[in-house]
């Protein structure tokens, strides 16, 4: 984690956005909604940014940093709930 605390690389965040985009598009399709790829990606970017910010905040505690695994799990949970 280092002095910055918990973080993900740009590649990891980009991969997450790609997976979220695919999931959003799939959900829209099965709901019979038209959703462009650009709109799905824009929604995915917003969701990922909120989840990443929430996980970064949760990673910092008064006694130091949470274990990276806990913070990564929180990131995934936040992305699923948004």
C-alpha cells in the first residue's frame, strides 16, 4: 500500500470500468431498454469513481490503514451497490 494508502492502478480501474460497462449494457438489454455504449460507459465511470472514492476513504482508519484485501472487497461491494 505504501504512503498513499490503498489504491488501484489505472489499468485495474479501466478493467473495472469495462466490466461494469458490459454489465450495465446487459442489464439494459434484458430490461428491453435502449442504451448506447457511450451511455453505458459514462454510467460505469460514475459508478467506478464513487466506489473508488468510498474504498479510499474506508481504507483509512485512525490507527493506520486497513488491509488491502478488505479495501478491495469494499471497492467491489460499493460498485455492486451503486
